[in-house]
């Protein structure tokens, strides 16, 4: 498995200074790659990022969440078109830096909805993702749909719902992305969803129940690591955490960071890197028993 870290652990903005700060921090903490949040793919400097990644010897994946203005699950054709254009540009950014993965809430807006997704909205999203999956394949990029809780999407909130939606998308280049923070809210446990997903699981986020230090909350990481080992998962595993010490006021509000559980990016990241690698290694040794 490749172990990575989300860029928001080190920087809340991704101009030249922010990109450099995040890449340096992730490399310093010992991770294999950075997950770059593409808040505005059109403004992101992929040439600078590519050079800095090469200089520091790490790779890059990318993620984003759509907004109401770019919601693929909208019934409005123009809104869907804007979302597809945004994701096309994000795919181009990932390909330009030699990356292989774009993930996140790329099937609906990242927001609280007041009603279930409509049949027309689900169809719009699935059809757009089918086209995007084909485009991404030509660029050498894989897409993964992050399953998030009921307060952040109305399309799919569990692994099984995600698998059903993948059937609607019907693309072998669009996969499942699980996140322990959201699983801890919506799933009955950490083990079965991974087994249910099987080889359709492409991407994993590691986050604690309160977004703080791993092991200090209620997430059952042992069961998660056992399930990943049981299924032979060998994809990206990314640590994700947020603090208003790093991100700006706008992101603090959108991510609902009402209290901070850490104030030292380096210490948090180094701890997470050790925690994940130790957990994976401990499960691997079970075969020696």
C-alpha cells in the first residue's frame, strides 16, 4: 500500500507558497505521496507542483468536492455541464503531474440536502461520471467516489449504496472511496463494508471520529486494517485531518471546525504516518501466528 497525507494538514491555500509548504510537510513526515485538494483546478499551477513533487521525491493524487454551482446530481443541465468541465480540468491536472487518482465527492455537491436525490439527478450524475471515466482512462487517471455522511450528500452514504450507484455509472474506471470518519457515522462497523466493496475499493481515507490524533477517538482501526488485509487491498491510504490553525475562515466554516484538536502539523502527521504503517504491519504479522 502507498501511504499518503492530505494537503490540508499543512496548508489551507494552494498558491505557490501553499503548494510548497504542503509538499515539504508531507515529505518531511515520511509519507509516500500527497493528496492535493483541488479547490480551484483552473487556478492550480500543475507545472510548479510537478517540479516540487520531483524535487521532494513524492507523488500526488487529488481530491475535491463539488458545489451547488457544479453539482453533477442537479436536474439543471447547465449546472451538470459546469461540474463536468471542472472535473475534466481536475483530471488534466492530475495527469500533468504524473498522478493516477482523482477522488472525493465528485458526484454531487458537498453539502447538506433537504430531500433525497431525484431519479433524474442520479441519472445526470451517473451519465456524467460515465463520460468522465472514459476521459480519465485516456489520461491514465482513475476516479473514485468518496462515500460521505448524510450531512454532506444525499446520493450514497454507505459502501453498499456506493456500490449500487457504481452500477448505475457502469464504468470500470470509476471506483469506490471509503473514509473512516464517515464510515464511523453511517456504517455498522469497519470490517464488512471493506469486504462488501472488494476489488471495487480503490481509495481509503484514514480519519479519526473527531478529526484529531489517530487512536484518540472511537474509530475501530484494527478492524479496518484487518479487512484491508483480508481483501488484499493495495491502493492508496491517506491520512486526513483539519484544524483552523491551518485552514482559513471560509474552510473552517465549510468543514465545521468548531474546535481544534491539534495545533502542530508536523507532530500530527508524523504520528499518523507511524500509526497507519504500524497498524498495517501488525495485521500482516497475523499470518505468522
